[in-house]
C-alpha cells in the first residue's frame, strides 16, 4: 500500500511537522506500507520542490489545495493521511483544507491534533465538514473522542483512538542514562527541571520561573532548562517579546545561575540527550484545551517524572 501524508514537515519548526516525520519513518519500516510520500504545507507562496517531498501546498494559497488533491488523484496513492490543526492550513480557522478534502479521490484518514471543548461556530463547521469527508478520524485520547462525538462533529463509528507515540531511541537513551543520573543526584545534589517545545505565551513558563526561588531555597541544586525557539507565527507577529520577558524576570529574581535558555528547535537526538539528563519535566501550560502533547509524551517515554 502507498500512503501520502499531508502535514507541515521539517525544516519548518512545528510540533505537528515532527509528528509527521516520525509517522513517515514508522510507516516506511512496516511490511504493509510500501511507500509513505509527503505533501508538505509551507509558508512560502511558491516553494521549489524539496528532495523527498512529493508536493508542497502554500498555506495561504487556496488553489494549491485543489491542485494538489487533483495531482494525487493521478497517482497510485492508496490512502491519504492528513494531520489536522486549525493553524497550519490557510483561510479562517484553516478552512482551505476543505478544498483539498472535497477534491481528493482517495480515501482520507484525518488525525486531529486539536479537539476543542468549546469551538467557535466556524471552527465547529470546518471540523464537522472535514470529518464528513474522511473515511476515518484518529484522535489521541479518550477525552478527544468524547468531545468529538458528543459535539456531533463526527459519528462514533468513524473515530479511532491512537495514542501519541514517541521515537524508540528516546526510551533507549534514557534507560542507558538513568543509573548515571541517579548517581549524580546522590553525589552533588544537582536536580534538573526542563521544558521543551515551541515557545509562546500560552506555555506558562513564567509560572515555573516565579516558583523557582522557593524551590532553590530548600534545594540549591535545582536548575531549569527551557529549550525551544519562539513559535514562528508568534515571532512574525510579536517578535521575541515573550522570551525577553522571561529572560528579564530571571534577572530580576537573580536566577541566572539556575535557568538556561536554549533557543533552538531540537532534533530527536538532542531531545534524547536533554530528557536523559532531566529529573522532572514540567508542562505549565495555561490552556486547558490542550488535548495532547508530544513534548509530554516524549518525557514520559524517557522515564521522567512529570509535573
């Protein structure tokens, strides 16, 4: 069977793009899928063909969605796997994705990375129509399944729960480092907290920074690593305002020796190293609507305690 995955994709800094890359690698390693081609959603109005990419869709160009769906119809692709989040597609609430779904000849399987408990009327309309066009709809948690079905956006018989995965090498790396980490804790009292992912105001990182002085008073060896670049969409609108606010607060509280900012979009191997050295992973997100988290899943797979 030949599959095509429609999603953002590296080098675009995006958690869903990372998920799509991992999904592609996993499918390619199975006996069932002979090929997993990629259709990448990009920011550029016109993007040169990238190596290893079947096609690109310019996010803000509605015609690209129609053109790409028709192009797939001429190929021997058996199924199309679409990764959905409102913000990665063009138009109000990502409605341009519906142009793709309507024109597609092949069966469509949609993975929902966001299921809101209280969507706007237009968000609900987009989601309901997308689910209607899909053969199957994948969610990552039972809560997401319940919200989706109870809202009437998708019939229950179409929905499947497939939990968010994590690369095997994160687990392997963490296991090899666990004994070393325990020895370090006993010898010098060092204790690392960490958070990784694209940085934006909704992450609530200032909550951890405000709490650090009280922690350090009792446990002087505590340090906190914040890894990740500013979310590209936030950076375009606001620049580095949020990160600069965090850095300024660190200075005001005298935490320079305890807080480290790593402003890169980390590779899987770099994430493996960070999580292997992490004792407690922190997800201080302020948004109760977050239905799943790749960062949280990776931390659990690495054997970290999580707050």
